[in-house]
C-alpha cells in the first residue's frame, strides 16, 4: 500500500512539473513589430505653368501726323487679331496667386484719314501693320471654389513692344516701321475649372492698354512727318490651361 501511495505521489508531481507552464513565461512582454514610416515627398510649393490663346478686339486708336499744319486723323481703325501667351506663377494660398506672362499679338492693319491743310480738301490715307509683345506681372484674387469652378479677378503691370511695318501714306515721303517700348497694364476677370487635381481650364477676359506706336521716316528726305497711333488698347477673350505642380 505504501508503495502504491508513493507511486501516485510521484505521478502527480511529474504532471504538475511538466504540465504547468513556467512561471516566468507569463511575465515576458509581447513582441510588437515596429513599422518604419515611408519617407515623405519633398514639398515642391504651389508653382504652376500656364498657356493661353485668344481673340483680340482693338479699340480705335487716335491717329496723328506730326507735322506743322496738319490735324489729327479721323476714321481711325485697328483690325482685330489673335493673341497667344505663356507664363509661370505661384499660389500663396487658396485666395491669392501671382504670375509672370509673355504674350504675342499677331499683325493687324491700322489706318486712318489725314485731313490736309487748306486749301487742300482731299486728305490722305495713312496705314501700317502693327504687332506687339507684352510682358506682365499679374496678381489675382480667387473668390472661392464652387463645385470645381473658381472665379477670380486680377490686374497686371509691365511693358509692351509695339512694332509698325509696311507703313504707307498718300503724303509725300518715305516711311519705315518703328519699334516703340511702352508702359502697359491690364485688368482681368475669369473662371477656372478643375479638370483634374493638377490641370485647370481657364476662361478669361482681359483689358489691355499697350501705349503708343509710331512710324519712322528717311532722315535724308526732308519734309514728311512722323505718323503716330496713340492710346492703343484692346479687349481680349482668352482660353488657357494651368498646370499645377502641387
């Protein structure tokens, strides 16, 4: 009997020893894997590029023949033409952005009738072709985003280069084209539409004041005056795209 009890005790002791988990295992902390964060992309700012093309409706300029005894022209007209431009800009926040643009206006014919001094009554026809380059720095206020539509207003300051060519006149003399630099300014209003997160369709109106243009004459041929076309301004309807880098 004593041997039976001793064997039973040994079996129970072995079961406890081998069946129970070690006491120190419950005290070990669980292993938690640490995820390495992905590197963030470097910020590129809110830069954008733009391109525009449009139709340019010139106002009638003020023609003048710079020679004693002559008067200002009448019936002046400057034909409509096209305009194309490119630029780059930066958006500071959702309300304000600036850009710099360069635009080219294709050749357009301008002409006018010059009354001649009494007793002459016939007058003469003055004409020239005009093309223009403009460079502006523009600032815009965006007025919010409504289902992808972003109306805005803006203004620009810069310079224009007005180039006359193919100058003709019924008055005696030899006439040449002339390049004239001017101060230029613009007022804009438009609306942008977000085609994608990076591409914006831009439909806009722009009023441009380009300054004055003039012809030149042959200094070796005395007599003819300089033909001037002053206060050249235009209304532009343009469509363009803006590519946003952010």
